[in-house]
C-alpha cells in the first residue's frame, strides 16, 4: 500500500519519529521519504532572482538613480 502525506517542514522530524516507532512495533513494514519538490533549472532560477530585484530597482529609480529611456514595458 502507498500513502502520500504532505508534512510541514517544522513537523517532519516528529512525524519521522512516529514512523520509526510504528516500524519498530512492526505495525508497518517500511517507509520511504520522497522529495517531490521540482528543482529549478539555472534559467528558471535566474528569472526568479531577476523578479526578486524588481522592487529594489523601482525604489532606486524613484530615488533618482539610473536614467529614463523611451522604452515601455506592458505586462
């Protein structure tokens, strides 16, 4: 039988201790912890980093840093 449970990071050690107890008492045969989080490619990580700097760039522009151009970006 397979069971999928999403556990909060802070509660994971408590849950693993509980699983070990059940295994020790032979209530379960075995268990496997599988990380289902997708790892981002280098390009995807770069895009997320760039998005994270948008607020800083806007604040810097409001303070008069940089220079204005005729470019318009529409989202």
